DNA sequence: CTAATTGCAAACGTTTTGCAGCGTT
DNA sequence: AACGCTGCAAAACGTTTGCAATTAG
C-alpha cells in the first residue's frame, strides 16, 4: 500500500474526532473542504483499506455505515432521536468469546449495537439535533 | 392490521425454520413456490410489519437484512466462510443495560453481531456452502 | 362500503466498479 | 518503468414508494 495525500487526509479527519462517527458521505464533505477534487469513490476505497489495516473501524447499524477512530472495546448507542452514535465503553469480548468456544465457533469480531435515546436527548425537550 | 394470505404465508415460512435467517429475497423465493404472483415489494412491506408487531426480528450485519423467528435473547455469529448466520444463546442485556443506565442513556434494543467461522465450516476443508 | 393490501414499476440512497490517466516509489 | 491510486461516470445493490386495482372486514 502506497501513501497518498487523499488517504492520509481521510485518516487524519476520522482520527481528529472533529467528525462524530461519520458516514462515507460525511467524510467526503469534510475532505472536500481541504481538497476539493476528491471523489466519493476514492473516499469509499480508502475507508475500506483503512478498515482492512485496522486503522479505523466500520460500524453498521441502520442506514449507511459509520466509521470510528476508537479501537478500544466498546459498543455503540444509536440514538433514535438525534441519530447520533455514542460510544459506550464496555468489554464483553471475553464473555462472548467463551460462549463461542463452547459452541465450537472461531470468533473474530464482536460488534454490538444498542438503540435507544442518548443522555443528551433525554435531558432536553427540544427538537432532535 | 388485516389478515392477508400473503402475510400469513410469509410469517409461516419465517417461523417454520425451513429457512435459516432468510433475507427478503430468500423469503420472496420461498413465497413464490407457494404463491407465484407475490411481489418483492409486498414481501418487504410485510416483513416490516411483522418486525413492528414483534412477530419476527430483523438482523443487520453486512449486506442485506436477515430475519429471525427466534425471539429469545441471543446473538448472531455471521460465518465469514459460508455466510450463514448462527444463533448463539447468550443474554447480555442486563450487563449492557446497567452500563447504559450508568451513562444516563435509555436503551431499547441491543443487537450483537459476531463475525468469525462457524463450527460446521471449521470442521470441513471443503468449499464453503 | 371502506380502507388495508396488493402487483407493478419506477425511484431511491448507498456502495461498487471499469476505465483511462496520474502519482509514488 | 511499474503499478497503486485517482476522478469520473455508470452500474449494482438492497430497499422504498406511488399508483390503480383488488380484497378483507
């Protein structure tokens, strides 16, 4: 894998935390602020490579895939009100892995989605984000 | 909600376990064996309604949504080799819910995906399903 | 009767891909 | 020079929707 200005920018943006669990489209918008010519196809191709090399994580809940710089074990609260994804630190891997072993499966990735309402939305009676 | 021959057939098929975590397309194929004229749109509309009323569950992993008759707490092993989904009985809801409460979130749905290789594929050196 | 449900086909949002040219090594 | 990467545009994919006709209560 060679280096490219596009891929480096994409990685920097996702890692910067300026974007909260961005979709490919979100990343594309942000990338174009710095490099206007970058195509959506390039963003998708690079996000895939970055997931493959473990630099970032892909999070699939409902609708488009979101990307996450956080490589620690955690799960995602998908807020039904504002649509945001919030990281919830919780390591269930050992528990799940043990159960898998008991059933003879080889587990590689554990991916947990939680849907509900985030604390920010619970604390307000206003319109969602 | 009225009854319709199409919806009843769809529910019976998903509940019959003849289909293993079928996608909408799988259900459509199976439905047409019994009622050739049924459209894919009708299958999608009915699967949504059945999820809404809690008769079946939707499972989102990678690619298309899969449907599951199993309403007990469990997680899904998505086999990377044969693509199958296998139920893994394990109730993590209490653990996850407690963590959510500590962070002030209101949790509604907990959805756990595990990717790896299922026992069936581990036990064979042959081509995937 | 009436309103939910249907088949059909077109449209949708997201993602992937073929291609010719460009950039890195 | 070789080959990975790019922008572009078209296509693929899974899903949703508008419509007029049909069907269940």
